[in-house]
């Protein structure tokens, strides 16, 4: 981790840059895969799975027998942990449901909104170096609460043609019935166009590598919505003299171990604090199974000493982190100053891992600076909001003349006439 002491404001923009990937013609690759799926459908998925995942599948769909076998492979302790997390996630997202409120804007004019779940949603769950069964909870639970009719889960198989048992157990626990052994670009293509086995969806959710991310972006050109632009995981920690260095080091490493393109940022007002935390990072690295991944991520990461907590917050707002941790006492005092962040963790005991698994908030969050203009996934991500209005005879008489004047000023005389005809009938 490179350190910087009181950099000038003119240097901040460069210090907020993310790691850059090698330029690849990802879009062409995606379009080639998509074109094949549109024509050959299931057979294309089977062929691509054999090519990329090195397994030839007889069936794309996970069977009920496979789900039952997966349940038997999960320890009771892990099942209880998953159930605790599911309960907290459901509690947090359930209160996001809004009651219908009918507003009378003018006497005789009533307006309101009602909410409908997106009918068909696709969930992508990575299954490579880290099988993210927790993301199944984060996406499947709000989909269920929103009333989505069809929730379809795609995740890549291993070389034995099996799905990680924790993913199957978790999906079954929250009621996801349609689970398919397909990953990568081909999974996004199947959800975009549909095949003989996999249904086309209206919106695609979930993280993935650069190929999955590129595929989701291309899918938007074919009338399918996505949750948000995605990128490597990241965390920014603001620490002061009241922070606990070993806690901060652990939080930084928890994101660095995601992959070599992850990034962690440490901000503090004290050089002594940053040295203590870096010492802790080096100590904890020696026992991490994913130490090599974390070390490479740390090469793209930064520790920065600034003049004040206010400057740290200003830098954070410019960076717009996926995760923001205030590792200090009285962290709540700074809440009004936080403008750009995906999810915020306040105080020395609020580790980012809690949000990843079991506190209840959603861990599907904007990365790569998109926290400036995107929210994390919530119940709202799975619903549409439809406006309604009902206008009585009295109501059209009250607002009709204003509509006529405005329509005429815009030279839209058919608009005006739609009101005038009604008003004339009421006069008679």
C-alpha cells in the first residue's frame, strides 16, 4: 500500500483513480456469444459451458434431487447462520414497502402511485474462487418481497457439473425454483434472449467478472434492464486516534482479498495511525489463505494522511466508495457530511463484513465511483411505480381552463380539444 502525506488538493483527482484493466475487445466477444445464443439457444449454452467451464452438461436445469443432496452437505451451524442473515435481510427490506397515498391535488382531482413487481428477473451468482451464496439472499429476498413472478438464477457449474451446495441451499431456502448451470457471458445472453430452457427476463441483477459486466452492459441494447454498472469491490476507511488498528487492517484486507483488481483506501489525520495499521496489515496477511490476491490488490491501494476529518470526508465524497467505514468514536456526528457512498459503517465495531452477510442491508452496491449517481440494490430495484389519476366533473372544470391555455401555448390543439369537448358538455 502506497502512502501519501498531506497531498495537495490538485493531486486528489489522481489519487481517486481506480485500477485500470488491460484493454480488450470485450464487446465484440459478447456480441459473438449473444449472436450464437440467439440462433442455437440451449445447444449454444452447452457448448460454451464445455468450452469455458470444461464440463459437458446433459441438463442445464438443477434438479430437485441435486437440491436435496446439497441440503445434506451443509452443516447445521451454517444453515442457522444463513437463516439468521435471511431473517435480518427480510426485516430490513420489508419496511421499504410503501403504502398507497391518494392525494387530492385540486378539488375533484385525485392522484396516486401503486407499485408492481417486475415480472421476470434474472439473478447471476458468481461461482468461481468465491461462491457468493450471500448474494443469493441479497437479491432473492427483495425479489420475493416485491412480488416478482419469476426469479431465475444462473450460476456456473464446477468441472463435475455441480453447483456449490451453499448456493443451492440458500436459493431453495428463499423460494427460488428455477436454477440453471450456466455462467459467464452465456448466462447473461440466455437471460437476455431466452432459450428452450431458460426464460427471457426483464431485468438482470448480480455481480461478476469483467466479461459478465460487459455482457450486462450490452444486454441493455436488447431491451433488458440491469441493476447498475458493476466493478471490482472497494472500501474506504476513515480512521483517527480512536480507531483500533487491527480492526481497520482486517476491514481493508476483507476487501483486498476479493481479487487483484479490488482497491482499498485508508484516510487518517495521523501518521502514527497509518503506520500502525500497515504493520497490522502485514501481520494479518501472513495467515490469510487468499494472501496473494490481497497483496496484489494492495499494490493498487493507498494510505493517505490529510489535515482533518473534514478533509477526509471531502476526499471520500470525491472518491464515492462502494463501502465507507468511519473507524472512530462519535462517527454519527459526520453523517450529514456524507454525500457519495454505497453503504456506510459507523464506529469501531461496524465491520464491512456485517453488511456483506447478516446486518440486513444489501451488499449489492455501486462501485467505480458510481455511488455519485446510483443507489445500492433495494426493494425499489425490483418494482415499478405506476401513477394513477381520477378526475371528476368538478375536477376537470377546476383545472381544465389551465390545461387549455397551456396546450394552446405549446400549439398542441388536439390536447386542448380533449379538454374543451368535456367542458362544453358540462356547460350544457
